[in-house]
């Protein structure tokens, strides 16, 4: 995870450096120098077509204007022209798509339930009648209004006549849907145009209703209220003020008032009526777009990438007051970019590699969704409003910096979907190659194929009846070197059981890890009791009964592996006296003989493995333990005759006969040892 975060940070730094190189190359191509700077462009060198294109992008009407000089004056009075705005390719706009409504509910969902956008809809009453605007005029209108974020569509009354009758749509018309008021969730108002018109007339009609969303500031006191924040005002609200000599504000500004309804207030100051505006501005050059925040005042258009059109100012304002949906989309992009690095590490087979990437992507996205659900649930508490205001304050401070303006310019100029995808693939491929080449990446840290069918040791008791892993008992954290095919076979065999209560498929390999030892008592009192039994017999030498070697499943263990654990006792046990006691595995062998002598001190021998409970009889056969008998312990600490417990386990009883703890599952006994 940290490696991917580091690589993503390097990728963002790589994008920044690459953008600087591309910008320098473009600047050298235009000016012949490598020094990039913010430059003002003289519009007199532009053609009439380009001047009209600029005015269309800004939403300034030039109806009735014929002379080029008049067009130049309109351009300069609506905003200073820069080289960045000239460089933007707006000469061949793509045709805007028109929504074809399928029913009345579709119209309501898209138009009347959408609060942050304007809709221009052409209503066709009868399919046999011609629409209000011809196809060529309608296409021209769609292209021009699309650059201001206005969505278009066509609704046929034949799809829902009840809706047309309820709305009073008895003839072909154009409908302009705008949200009412200045709140984000106000009702939608429908304005009607029923006269056949040209594209210029339609745009003039749309411009008139949009301009009503921008507040006109006509006095110095009102201007002071806009430039200052009172205690009752929203501290997160932004204000955009246009100081200009234009009679009506540009259409891109009024369209932004619809887009940021409830988040940003827009106003215009007629400099011919308010003469005190100069004391609030550092320059007398008009027009001036002033962005007022609770922390400071920013003059829009004085830095690179800040053009006077809808897209540039929309990007600028979205970095100051983003929607929750914008933040969610960006977090989703970054999370999937992190998961995408998994695709280029290539440390396994191809199909395993893509499976690992899919699992990583699902894990990251699910974690992100759960995080967002918790965040949205916390918004019902009042303290979240304080956290939101603090976050927006930090965001406004960052977005108003020069670095943020450079990033916005790069995003608008270079960061297309194709550019980001190609650079990401190149960077991730090179990073993965370097990590594998210099062995900086350890594949075993992220490999999930060795024990993906196993569960951790902290699983609940209920889950163990469904999924029974093979875990080393004496070494609980030992690595399990299984192939994926083994796990798939176990999974298929488990799924093939028809019972509703799944019968587990348990491997018997864990038996070789069970501790086994010869019983030598638990304390000196046991030794004295055993010696007293020996002295009461006729012979000085007391024969000890040796139980035969139990049968062990041949597919799992054998006689040689049963006693190879650290706590097993295949070696000969040293007994005080003149010799040792040989132990025979054959069932028909002679019993072991242990010479008992009280005159020679007993050596300090290990009586039983650590963690075993002090039992003196087998709970299965109810027989008392005799010295030199072979005992077997389970992970829970209970112990039995080896023959008895092996017979129990071989009948598919993979749990302790006393406490029912799984016999294959490690149990930490160090914290609560007890005796019985």
C-alpha cells in the first residue's frame, strides 16, 4: 500500500514535469524563446471570424455589429485577451448531443428534478407536425448553448399526452427550464418560446432569462456588503463581482450562476452608476472579475489559464467550492490508480496476476465505499458542519495559490483522458520493471495464493465447522507452502458434499505435529507412589506394561514420523538405576522393565511437553497412566493414551473428546495454564 502511494506521488510529479516540458516546447514554437510568461494578446491582429468566435465563447452578443473595430471593442470590454485563450482550440466545436425523452417520467427526472443545470427543450405536439425550429437552426442553437453548460432535448407529446395536457402544451414550442431562486434545491421554472425564430433570436431570449440570475449592484453600500462578510452570512459562500461598462453581463457568467446555484453569488457593477468602485480595485483597467472569499479577494484573469469563458471559470470555481460528487469521483480515480499499479508488478503467472489485480481493485473500492458511507452518516451530527467549514477554508487557501493556477492550466491544456491513460501505462510499466530488476519488490509479501483457502487462527469456533484449515500446532505462524491447485481440489471436494451442514475435508497431516512422550509422572509424589507400588511386589524389578504401537493412517504418518516432533520421545528414556529401558514398537514385544532403586538420586528429566494439563488417567479408556506408557497431547492441553486418541481421531473426530477444541488448531495456553 505504501509503495503504491509512493509510486502515485511520483506519477503526479512526473505529470507536472512533463507538463512544464510541453509548455516550454509550445512557447518556443510560438515565440522562439524558452521563457514562458503570462502574455496579453492584442486582438487587432485577429480575423473577424476569430473575434466572433471569442465573443461566442464569452456569450457577448454582437448583433448588428459589422465593423471589425466594434468587435475588438466588445472583446476588450468583456475581458483582457491572453495567449492562453487564443491557444485554446475552439474553432471546430463538436456537435452537442440532444436527449430524446422516452416518457413523462424521463422528462421529470432529467429536467424538473435537476437543480444545477439549465435545459432547453423543443416540444413536438404531433409527430406529423414540424417542430418550432428547423433541424439546421436547432443544431446551430445546440452547439452554441452547449458551451455554456445548457443541456438540450426533444420531447414528443405522443409519448405522454397527459403531461402535455397538464402543462398546457398545445402547440410546438421551446422550453427553457431554470431553477427558481438562489438555493440549490428550489423548484424549476419553465419559460416558453412559441414563435418561430432564428438562432440569434433564440440565443438572445436565453441570454435575457439567464442574466436575471446575476444580481445588479447599484449603490456603494450594497457593494460594501458584497465585499464583506457579516456574522450571519455563510462563511463558505463565494462571491463573483464583475466591474464593467457592459449593459448586460456575459452569458458565461450568468450560466455559471445556474451551475453554482446556492454555492456562489454573482453580481455586476455598472461603473457608470457606482463611482466609488475604484477604491476597491488596484487597477483602473476594466473589466475586472473579482472573486471574494472570506479570507481574501482574488482578481480573476491575471494568472495563467484563467480565461473568460465558461469552462475556465467553472474549473476555477469547482476547486474552491466542489460538490460532494466531485470529491467522490476524484477519490475513486485515485483509489483505482493505486490498484492499477498491481497490474504492472508481474511477479506471478498471467492469470494469477490478473486475479490478484481484480481482488485488489475490489478490496480498495469496497473500502472506499464503506468510508464514504461512514462519512455521509456522520453528516447528521452538528460537529460535521465545523469540520466541513474548516476543510473548505483549507481548500480555498490552496486553490487560491499560484501552484493551483498552474495545475488548473495544465489540467485544461494537457490532461485529456488519452494523455493520462498513456502516461500512466508508461510510468507504471517502467516502475514495475525497475522494481523487478533491482529486486526492490518482494512478491511473497502480497501473494495470496499459498493459503487463500485457509483461515487465520483467530477465527470463531462456528467458522471452523465450515472451513477447517491445516495449521501447524506447535509453530502457529509457519508458512504453508501449498500450490493453488491443492486449494482448488479441497474447495471442489468440500463443495461436492450434498449435506446442508458441510462436512469438512480434513487432512491428517497435523497428527505428526501432535506432542507424544513417555509418561514419567508429573511430580515427585507420582514417583514415590510408583516406587511404593514397585516395592510391594514380589520382585524388586517391577515390569511396566507397554501398550502396543497404535495404527496410524498410512497416507499421512508412519512409525518413523510419529516421534519426530520436539516433544516426542523416540529416544530411550534414561531411568535411574543400572541401565535404560528399551522401548519396542511391536505389539508382541516383551514389556519394558524399569529397575527401581531409591538409593540413587533421580536426574532432572522433562516429564511432559510445556502446556500439557496434569491428567493421571485417560478420559477415553478411563485407565490410569502407567510409567513408560506413550501419551499423546492435543493443542488444548488435554492428553490421552496414544492408542486411544489415535483411534478417536481416525474416526473423523477432529476435536478434543473433553473440550471439543479442534485438534488441528493451535491454542495459546501460556496465558491461562491450569491443572486438573
